[in-house]
């Protein structure tokens, strides 16, 4: 419990410090690249203070010259620092509006060019997707948790459709990302942080050019099957 308390204090302090730095950086670099780098340092500082070991595989599946819609499963609050700290590429978050309401942190996200999506408002959600598509056309990737929220049991839940519409409209590949281990470190239902090993696996990109809005459900099923197969394969190996 004392370890958890110390880590939480560290997270609060570093979020304040790096949040201010990200905001200042956003006035220097209006495209958000520098603020994103600051966010990466913030993420690595949190991981360094935490009792976890992160291993990354599949980086060769990323073409630095291409834009992607990254889609990651969502197990824990630790997923965000793992992705920011260990994906060596520029991307912008497409995240729920609640995160943008967190004092300082939310404003830093906005200044960094991250995009909020209000799922309770259809018109606002549509405008958010249009903005994300514009960012992708400018050559920057977008990161999405297609489940929309953290898993309650560690398994991959049902997907929201917005990210798949975005990928189809933008014409860029979807790059699935699998995070393993963060659920045991800090699941949604527990505040206590436990030691653990975390794996970040980047899978092969999936082209979206053969899909349309009318066939987005087929794309959603395809990505879901790929991600679940990899998660289930890991569980079988453990057993």
C-alpha cells in the first residue's frame, strides 16, 4: 500500500510538471510534435517509478513514413504511459471527453493536439472524427482504444464503430496493438499497484482500402478476431 501511495504521489507531481511543460511546448510547436515528446518523457518517468518491466515486440511492423490508425486493447490506466513511453512514433490520441476535463492534464492534451470525442453527442462525435481524419491526412497517426473503456476482466470487449469509420474514410491501415500484463498490475476495479511484466506487441497492419462505410462491421470483426487470437494464444502459452 505504501508503494502504491508513493507512486500515486509521483504521478500527480510529474503530471503537473510535465503538463505545464507540454503546454509551454505547444506554443513553440503548433503541430504538437514537441508536446508529444514531452508526454513520452512523462510516461517513461511514471514507468521508471513503477514496479513493472516493459518488453516491446513487432516494432518492425511500423513504417515510419506511413500514417496509421493504431488500435490497442485497454486493460488498465497503465496502458497510456506504456503506449506513450514505448511507441517511438508520433501519434495523437482520440480519447473520451472525460479525460479532457481533468485539470491541467486535459488542457495539456488539448494543446498537444489530442482529440476528444463526446459519445453522448452524435454531432460532436462526428466532428471529432472529421478533425482526426484531417490530422491523418497531414501525416500524423491516431491512437484509439476501440473498446472505449478499460476491460473489467482482462479480455477484449466489444468495439465502438467510430475508429473503423475513421480508418476507412482516411484510407490508412489499421495497426493493431496488444498490451499484456497491465491488468494484473492495476485493473479497473483496484487502486493497488502490483509488480508485473508487461508486453507491448505491435501486429502487422491491416489495409482498409477494400472496405466502405457499409462494410465497416466486417472490418471491425476482422480486427477483433486478430486481436483476440493473439490474446488467447498468449493465455494458452501460459497454461
